[in-house]
C-alpha cells in the first residue's frame, strides 16, 4: 500500500522502498525526490531528479526540466557515476532545443 499526502509526505506500508518508488507517477515525482533526499540516497535522488525532469519535459515545462537535469547531473558526476551523468546530459538535448538554445548543449 502506498499513500501520498500532499507534495512532501509519503506513507509506505508493506512495500520495499524500491517498489514504492516505482509506483510513483508524475503527480508524485517531487515526493519521490524528497523521499530519496530525506533518506540520503544520493544516486537515487539523482535518478528521481532526472525522472522529475523527464516528467516536466513531457508536460512542456522545459526550463524546469533543465533545472532538475542539472541538479541530477551534478550529483552523478560528483559521485563519479559518469554513465548516469552522461544519460542525464542526453536528456537535456530536447528541452534545450525547444527553448531555442541548442548550442548550450555543446557547452555542458
């Protein structure tokens, strides 16, 4: 059972953290990120931020998507997780293009 109360509080019962996080959708992507941040799961927090960026991108909130991607990228590269950092960089391409800033991707 997974119950979500508002944007920042999640009650998890009879589920592993991993299964609970998988159950979260766009409406709770922010809660997922906060849950992982609160539990000090740095790689998981980076992944949650990237997922939140993806959710923002598909909802045409490209500037917000880029903010989340940047935070995720900093976490991954800071932890030496180059592959995850590169995956996050590739996620930034379309939001940058849609904002009219395709060349910004070359600077990252």
